[in-house]
């Protein structure tokens, strides 16, 4: 159909699948489909022979002859086409050539028959078919036969169809993505071939005109996107917590009136905040609304909105949004960028959305996450009753008494004991009155009492226990306005669990509920990974010396199950919603939630310093392990727990060293995400903790100063601050060496310092060839000291040695050597994702200078794929990418041969990363020059205006890179500044860039 449309067929013609009833077909069983004109007359007949293993099955000329001789007996057609995806045999190629010669008149009918007999001489059946055709005087109809044979798998055929469909839609300005294209092609195939795969199944016949086909082919992108989303992700209800419990009629009515005002089918954005104390039932009410009104929404999204990190973690576990984290956030974008992608995903997808932001702090804290979609309903839950802007909150109050009694009776087990009429209701009423109708307290009380019989017999005893706790001093029990009965009920439940856990530990039952609860109490309240918690609760910190040890490798599943059941029976934890099976694996499987007020009560039972030290060591190890193994998505899921743990540190006067290590590892994760401000804040906190100790931990000080130098460098801060941290890092290193010798992991820190100095040196050289006097001397002395330390530590990174050699070859212009060494490094070393990217960029720059543009475009394409699949590379890769752009763009704008495709792709990669002001200005200059090179004058003028705004030293602009910044082109990082010849070449290129820009400005 696509081919015929391109040939200009009358759109009133049709394609049909015909059964035995077709009057103009003598042999319908050899016709898979036919093309008919608007009057219904036959134009073409098609037969398709398909095979699963296309490369293993050969299609012979004898097979083709048998099919063609049957097809041409349907004499009314004007063309007969046999198509196969099997591998064509040598004889089939001869047959195709013979038919072509007959069709063009090079040979006559008699000669054709002779050729056919020669080709099929080994097949008696084929020879018989040729004899019949000759006897029936049908030889001339072979001139209307065509054979299309190519060895293609089903995947290849589908890809070719998708390519043709995409090309057709592009011609009418209807873009089509890969996933949407697959959905559309599948829909078109079903629409055309309704009859079925064989003549004995499905409809007897079906038909579709080309006009109808074109309408379906031009289906609106919004409709296709809607189908894609629903097919791949569903409506999202699986991500909503269970909605069991008592229906709160008052609050539900208020919520539905707020969101569904104007009728259930009304269109427009609406927001509502459910506010109230922890444990009052806000989350359960929101979940009930989702399940109750599921049919009104096309998609439902449930997110833990306690912090940016918890939101990103929720998205990482989400089926519909996980790609926003894995391909957009990790190294190149921070939370604001992820939120922008998140909003765009919702805004660009049609249909009515319901977004629930659970545990939100305030409207201002999550405003950047709220989409602008014209038909979205947003529900917030929060303990904050204010700060919701124009959104009028609904206060979720305590239960009405009848609701409390209903919940309590539904939560206790019916043990079948004999109860007098009204006795159970009276006991339940007394307990609910005692607990002030607080939902969480009632659930906990039900767990403590257990059965209906105990509710009656132990009601007075339970009241006495509550009263005993209520006699405690206010500072031991009161908290932020929570009633004493609620806290007393929680204390009773927690004490019961801890007591039973101690007794069972003595009997060696395998339950460790006490230790498990303690660990949970200092983590984030949602999505707590049970296996990791079990490890932290039962394993000695000494095992963390082995940094290669995977999290939760030695979990006793039986003991874990008993522990979880003990806490769940007491209503102290709940199952967490698993929103994506991919994250339900390994150490991150089996997640649970613990109410924040429950965590508070549990923390009162333990020595917070001991718990924080133990858990801090393990959480730090989890993050470091996932970072070392490039599992950034898993590290992001641990991130909220690390942040929660660090908040506990501020409650301690003397934080343990392991928690300072946690701050450093979390800062490293922030750095990976481009969150430089957050990373600097954590590292400064770590420094304050370390320096406040009587005997500072010099190893940690050394590493922290080095991390701070890296963060400030990538953020584009003044070089003097970077240099100061490098000096302090070396001072701490020397102090530890004097104290303990060289037997520790200082070699890696020294190597990082060498890398930082190299980047500083390139910046200085790019600003002013030959350096800047004393500043250059200082950083050279730092490098010399760091290199000497590397040698003393015995640190000899094979990659660092090879990479330094590649850099030297780039500086002197020995590009063939660069290409050869890049190939050898990939073959001989096991590279991390960052190292692979650095080697790829060196190769791309060398290919650009050797004008090998075909290979270069291939490498750039591979690099783009790698960055999409493995986005967890440092943002400083942007500087190297821009060096490659420079090598490409200068020959192009000077009239030479270059690659526009590679240049634009690289710029797109750089712009997709988090850039400092230096790199952002550099990228904008290059984009401006590229548009000028491509002849896009309007785009050039737009980019040129942005260049002026971004100039770090433009009049009226605040300096954003540092003092003494000259014109941007002179600041470009340049590997070759130490060699006079490369310096001259690069300076000429930079001058030409500046000249081209100013020339265009003068022309306009």
C-alpha cells in the first residue's frame, strides 16, 4: 500500500483479502491479497511466502515457478507479485533475470520456456507446471510476473515498514517516534488484514480503500501517544496503596466536591490539599479516592513528595517515568530539570490525569513538580495545614465515633467467643473514647488487643496501661500537639514488640524485630528496603572493610519474614507499593513504610548515637557500592534514606566519623547529578564535623577537600578557592602520612588532584598563552607534589597512564597515534563509563582533525547512545565535548569540509548536561556559529542575542565565572597550549570564530 501510494495510485482503489467467493479469481488459494481499482477490477495479485529463520531457509526457483504458474491462471490481473523473506538461492536469481529479460523483450516466449526448463530441470513438479502453462497458451502472462526476494527476519521487515511509515508521515509534518510507530504499524496491519492468517480462519474477505488507509496512516499523534502510554504503562492504579478501611463520608464528600465540581466529566485543572497530623488517615483517604474514582481518569500517578530526593526515587521506581531519571537526571540534570521533564511528559500526554503528592511539605516546596496540564487533578497530603497558596486545604479530622468503632471491630479477629448483645460494641466504644478516635491509635490498639474476646476481657487492663503512660512527664511523651493517648498506644505497641523480640532472641527464634525497628526509625518513612535494613540490624560494621561486598548478600529469609510479621502484626509497618517490578529485585526488594510518629516513638527507646553510627556506616556503603558499579538508579533510591539519616546527625553534639563518610558519599551522588550547591553544602557540613573533633580524621579531611575542589571547579567557581582546597587536601594527606605512613588509599586522591590541576592549567593557558605567573607556579607545584605522592602510595592506574599518553599526543597533533592508542585502551582495559566517554571524546577529536568524517559520525552516534544508556558520567565531560565541537566547526565556517551532523549532535549532548557559565557561554558561541554555517539566519540572530546575554563580562552583567575573565574565545580549554605550533593554530581558529561572529553582527 505504501509503495502504491508513492507511485500515485488512485486513492479510491482498494486492497482486499478475498475468500473462495471471489468471482474473478479462478484460484483464490494462491492469492494472499489483491489490489482493485474503484470499479472493483483486479489490478494486482500478491502471494507472500514467509519463513521464521530467513537466513537458514532458501527459496528455490522450482518453488517460485509452481506459485507463479498458479497465479497467472487468474487471468484478469495486470500484475502478479511473489514476495518472500527467505534467502534467495542462486537459481532464483537466474529466474528473476530471465523474467526481466522476457518483460523487456530481450528474449521471446520460446526462449523463456527453454530458460525456465534449464533452471528447474531437477524438479519434475515444476517442469509439469511449465508444460501446462505452455499448453494453455499462458506463457505471455509471465511478462506480468515479478519476484521480490530478500533474506529478511521479521524484525528487519517490521523495521523497514516502520521506516516507510515514518517517512510518509514526515512528508505531511506528522513526526512519529519508535514506540508510537510500532503501535501505529500494528494497528494498520490489523485494519488491513482483518480476515486472519489463514484461509480457514477469520473473516472470509475484507477490503480497505487507499483513502481509508491514508486517514489511518495520518492518525493524530496525540491519539497514538495515548494508546502507547496506556498499552505500556496502564492507568497507574497499581501504584496506589490499598484502600481498605472505613469510608470517611464527610472528608470524601468534601474532596469529591472540590475535584469533581461541575460534574464528573467537567474539564479543567483542580487542586486539593488534605492536611492533618501524622496518623490521622490522609494517605488512606487519598488512596480511597483514587480507587473509588478510577474510572474518571486516564492515568493516576502516586508519588512520595516528602523531598526532591524522594520524588526522584519514586520516579525511578515508576514504570511510566523511570526513563526521566535513568536518562535525564543522573549526571546531567538535577531535580529542577527532572521536574521539567516530568511536567512535560504529563502536559504532552492527552487524557485526564490524577496526581497524588503524598507527604508534601508545602506548596512552595513542590510547586516545580506540578504540571500545567489543562485537565489534571492534583491531591496533596501534608501535616502542614498552611502554606498552600490559593489551594484551599481540607482538614482531615479524627474519626466520628461510629467510624472509630467500625474500624476497631473490623481490625480485631473474630475468635468465636460467646458475646452478649451490645457487649462488644460497648467495649469498642470505651477503647475509642480512651484513644480520642485517632485512626492510627485505633489500629495499633486493635493489633495489641488482637481478638474480639480480648477486646472485652482486656479492655480495663488496656485502659490502665494507657493511663500509666499518660502519667509520664510531658517532655517524654508529648510531641508537636499529638495527644498523649495516641503516643501512649504507640509506646505500648512498641514496648510489646521489643519485649517479645528480646524473649525470642534468647530462644534463638531468629526474630530481630527490636534491631530492625531501630534501623527503620532513622531512615525515611517510605520505601524502606527490608533486606538492607536487616543487614544493618544484624551485621557487624567490620564487614564493610570489603567495599566490593554487595548490599544484603547474607540475609536469612526466614528470620526476615518472622521479623516483618512481628512488626506488621503490631501495625508498626505497612507494605510499600512496588510500582515497578524492575526495582523489586535484590537488596531493594520488599520495601515497607513506617509512620513518622511511630519512628519518633521507636527512637526514644534506643541510644540515637549508637543507631546512627551503625546505620550511617551501612547506608554510606550502599551508596558507595552502587556508585562504584554505575547503578545510579539504585543509589537514587537509597538517597532519601541517607538524607533522613543526616537530619538525625544535627540532633547529636558529636557526630560519629562514619556519618561524615556518609555525607561525603551522598555529596558524591549529588555531584553526579550536577547538584553542585547541595554537594558543597554537605561537604562543608562534613568539614565542620571533622574539624570540630579533638583528633580530626585526616583521611576524611584529605578526601573532603579534594571533593570540594572538584565540585567548585565543575561549578565554575573562582580558581583561588579550588587551589585552596587542593592545598588543604595535600596538607591533610601529609599529616596522615606522618601519623600512619603510606599504607592507606591516598593514591586515588592524589590522582584526582592531578586531574584537577590539569583542568586548571588548561583554563589558565586558554586565557593567556604562557600562563599567569605565580598562579601557574602554584598549581604546578601542587601537581608535582601529588605525582610524588602517587608514586609513594604505589598508585599506578593503567588507565591514567594511557590516558595521559593520549592527551600528550593530542597536544602535539599526533592524531594517528591517538586513534591507535584509543583502540588499544578499549581492548586491553576494563573501563568505567566515565573512562569510556573520555576515550571516545579523544578519538572523536582526533578524527575531526584528520577529516575522517564518516568514521567520526559513526563514533558520535555511538557516543550519544552510550550517554543515553549510561548517563552517570561526570558533567565535566561537557568541556571535552566542546573541544571536539571546536575541532569540527572551525573548518566548516572557514569553507572547508566538515560534519554538520556530528557537530550538531555533539552540541546537543553538551547542552543536555548541566553546564557551568564558562561552558554554557562556549556552547552558545558554537551554536551561533553553527547556525551561521548552516545558513539559518533567523536562528543565528536568536542565538547571537543569547550570546550577548551570557557573556560573563558583558556590560551590566554580574561576573559569574570569576575575576579577570577575558573574551570567551580566549578562554577555551585547549590541550595544545604548551606547544608553539598547536598554540598558533588554535589561536588562529579562535580569532576566526570571533571574526565571523562580529562580521555577521556588522552586516545586520
